[in-house]
């Protein structure tokens, strides 16, 4: 299973969405408080959009299909939380229209000792 996830993660990195490209440009190379993020990274049975292993911080970008997949996302987030990860979820539109706000939330979480699970800028 691990080899299949790794292969799929490589495919996803090659076919990033516009929102993923924009966010990646802003968080790569330790631009957020020195956090090293990886993109399309396998964790357990999942491939997460972005992760900083040092801070145990996962960032997920969601398109419209996630509005109807909320239960699936909650289960995924719960399983990641059990592994000690904090999951931040943002809509693609948030990245496209309010990148500064998204980056500020990521910055606050990366420097916070508190473990919070945020979902869609507090809307979900």
C-alpha cells in the first residue's frame, strides 16, 4: 500500500491545482517561521496536501467536492489528530482571494503551543 500511496503522491505533485501552487509558493523553503513543509505527502493511509512534520501541522485545501464530503473529511481529520497532527482546512477560494489571511492563520498555528483543529476559516 505504501508504494501505491507514494506513486499517487508523486502524480498529485505533478498535477497541483492553482490554489496548491499558490500556497506552495508561499510556504516552501521554510518561509513560515522556519517550518519545512512537504507537499502531497503520505501519512498513514492518506495523502495530505501539505505537512510540516516538525510542528505536526497538516494543511488541506478543499474544492467544491468537499462540501458534500464533510463526513469523510471529519473522519480523516480525526485519524490524523489521533496521530498528533493539527489539521487546517481552507477552501481553494480562500487561497485565491485571501492568501494573506490564510498565511496568517498558518503562521499563528505554527507558532502556537496549542493544538487546534480549524476548518475552513472557522466556517465548518
